[in-house]
């Protein structure tokens, strides 16, 4: 089947343009990887015809709700609707199991799932060896947003994809992107309002330094897309549901 990258949530935390919150779906012959799981994930997965049975692993970039809060409902779907028995691999920073447990128990009382969650965790300030599984090599890298923030570089037989999650623009973003087929980068703001996010003209001005074949700006909204116009070559603002063949 080759490989594809589908954007199932391209909006920021309080997106008023009708976009879903953070979720990127990579799929190849081995299965699927979900990078971030915002609250709208299940809605958009159903809307755009995603086969959730192919999901093998979820990688979380940090613990903010627009990146994490859809995961409890995905687990409920797997338990009550799909009757999953296959383990689910969950990648992220140390502290993720405790955060997820607290979130789940806030929402519902009983969390016997019927399948195992296998956590693969890193300390962003420490050693960051890659995780390998399903023919994928996933290397984390520290980002500048929250103390636990991680970006990821996915290498498969088909493509190399870099995901920043939320971050400011710094040299680590350029290193993460170097040589990638696709860089999925946040572009949250139309102008420089807060220092922990990338804004439109900042990203446009940085394109010449980003050595990735294509750049997908996500965690965004319509005013930010307009502020980035005209778009330089290689920079795109994908819509929810948009699918790139790799």
C-alpha cells in the first residue's frame, strides 16, 4: 500500500475555524502511528474514514489537552466498540502514564481495558535513544514549549517525517527537519504574541533554512494562514482530512 500521512487535526488549542485539534496519522504496510490525539480525533477519524484497527502506536509530544485529551476516548472506543486485544504502544515523556491515568479516572470510574498499554518513555533532558518497532525507527528530540515537550523523527522504509509538536523556533527544529521528506511543524499565531509558539512570518522567513522536501504547517487557524501569504515553495497549510502520499 505504500505510505501516507493524513492530517486529522490541524487546528490550535482554541481554534475557531472549525479545524480539529492536534492529530497526525501515518500509515504504511505495517500499520499506523498517531502523533498526538486531540479531543476531536475520534470525530475526524470517523469523518475521514480512518481504519482505527490499524493503529499500532501513539506518540504524544506533550501533556496539553489539545494534544492528549482525545486519548481516553480512543481507549474507550478500543475497549467497548472495537474490543481490541492487541497491545497499544504509547510513546512520550516521563510522567505520561501518571498524567493519562489521572485524566482517565477524572472522566470515568472504571478503566479495565482488556488490552495492554506499553509505554516507551524518555526524559527530555536526558538520553534519548530511538524506539524501533513495526519497521519504524522513532527518534525523539527535545522541543521548547513545556519541560516534557518532545518532537519526533520517524524513519520507515517509505519516508522520513519530522514532527515538532508545539515549540518555539530554534536550532533544534532545523536539526529535526534536516533531510526529512516532510516536516510537520506548528504555526500557531498570526503574529508574535507568546514566545512558546511559532508565528506566521517567522515560519515563512525560516523556510530557506529548513532542509525538508515539504513543510506542513499545523496547529494553526485561518488568520495565521492568511498572515503567511504568499506561501514560499515547499510550505503548505493542509486542511483537516488532507492526505499526502509518500
